[in-house]
C-alpha cells in the first residue's frame, strides 16, 4: 500500500498512540464484531441520504478509516471507489482483510498517510460524492487550524451536492473527580480504562490504561494523546465558512455528535 508516514512525514502523537497501544486492540474496544459495526454505520449513512446507485460511479474518501466500519459501509451503499486513509498500518491491514472477506476489495483503496493535507492528493476538485471523518477522528488532529484546513479541503474535493459527514465526541463539558475514569471495555483477558485530563479549554489529554491477562496476573500498559475539545457550534461554523451547508447537526448513538454538511 502507498506509505508516506514511513518516509518521515508529520507523524503526530495520536498516530504514535495507535502504534504503541491502541491499534492492536481497536476493534476489540468497539465490541469486536466488525459486521455489526459496518451494519450500524451503513444504517447511519443511509439515514443521512448517502446511498448512491451503483451505476453512478460515485467516489468517497474515508479520513481516519481505522479497520473500516465506514469504508465498508460506503462500499455497501453503492460507492464504486472508497479511498480509505489512515496513519495506522496495522488498522489498514485489518481493513484490507475485511474488504476481501466482504468481497469489496476492488472498491476500497487503502492509503497509509496523515489525513492532514491528503485530499488534494487523492481527490480531484469537485469529484467526491462523499467524504467522511467519523468515529471521533477529528478531535485527534493536533490543532483547530488542522480541522479548518481539512474542512476547506473537503469543500474543494466534494462534487456539487456531495456530503461531508463527521461523527465526534463533544468534550467541551468537563467531568470531575473520579468521573474522569471511563470504563471502555472489559473481557476475560483484557480491560481498557480511559482517564481524561483537562489541560485547557482547547485540549484534553486522554490516558488509556490497558490491562492484559498473563497466566494468573495482569500486565498494565499505558499511553496518552491529546484530543481537541470541539464545540458543535464551532464545527458547524467552520463548515459554513468553507461554503458547505449544514444539513444535520445532532446527537447519535453512544452520545456521539453527528454533523452532515453538503456542498450546494
Ligand atoms: C477513533 S479512530 C476512528 C476509526 C474509524 N473511523 C471508526 O469509526 O472506528 C481514529 C482513527 O484515525 C486515525 N488517525 C488519527 N489521526 C490521524 C492523522 N492525523 N492521520 C491519519 N490517521 C489518523 C487513527 O489511526 C485511527 O484509526
């Protein structure tokens, strides 16, 4: 697969966090069943009106695709080409395996690259029918300016009538005391706990604590990365400033915000 990160381009601390700790456990963290994850994402995107007819030849880009819940859903919804971009080689390899299993490998094009600045390289202006950045990927960007630039790039790459969809957590509110310890998932051999450390109005430091069972004892591995605290109003304003019209802005499953903006 094409790789730019390996050539030493900007690798941020979120990318390192996935490499050091999370990538290997990511699908387990989400429940472990890729089929139900794909079905849920297909239902969400279909509900937002993103289904296309197979003879449309519609193309899509999935920014921060991970193991592919949205890429595989987009292929299922009729997109003939889905460019799936991620900084984690482990997760892209997993996506490729799932795409083969789902018989959509010819539609999904994995790109190992930073999502910042990637769109001009993988989508002609006014070419993409859909660009998605879902599952809380936007807050992984190091700076608000990166979010603004990414949205501006989306507005350029979308064809008229095309859709930009982001799902993300609104971290602007602050949990206090022990409420900042969040049990993410536990099973017989693994426990993932998250601790939120509010640094300032812009940033929360996310500490992941992963316990894995070894014989009759537990190993603990920790890693941290910063997340942006993006306010829904601010994000919707960035879409409007880029020339996109906000079609839906609300709360979805598991408290995740859903933003759907379209190119007029
Ligand atoms: C929370 S996961 C979301 C994955 C998938 N979209 C989902 O809903 O399960 C965030 C993904 O974005 C990737 N990522 C974060 N920052 C990135 C960056 N700057 N460039 C490329 N990938 C990035 C991570 O490797 C990870 O796969």
